[in-house]
């Protein structure tokens, strides 16, 4: 999972955390996905943009594998903006 809510939001215990699914295999060509860059902890994997999940139980998040690179985060943000037709 790639957590997409910001640190200030995550610091508050009550709200759920929003995340995108990260998959190792090449997604189907119809899937909206961004490949994780070489600076990311799971480089070569993909962030599936159409797999948004809400994590209600924060204790379910047990392992932190690190942070994605700025290039990967920017690519994911650009793809989400394009998908949602946002400026």
C-alpha cells in the first residue's frame, strides 16, 4: 500500500488512512498504473491508481518499507490528476 494522505492528516487518530495498492506484476494494459522508480523501496512494482482503499484499522499497518522517491510521487500525482481531469 502506498499511503496517500499527508502527515498532518495521519497524525490525527480518528480519520481513516487513504492508500493506493502497490502490485509487483505488470498490470493489465487497461489498468491505470505508475511504475515505482529506482529510488523507491519496491522499485519495479506498480502503483495501481484505480485501487484506492480506506484503512480503518491503523494497527493493520505493521511494516514501513520506506518512502517512494519524489519522481514516483510526482508521476502518481500527475496520473491521478489526469485521470480525474484536474488541473
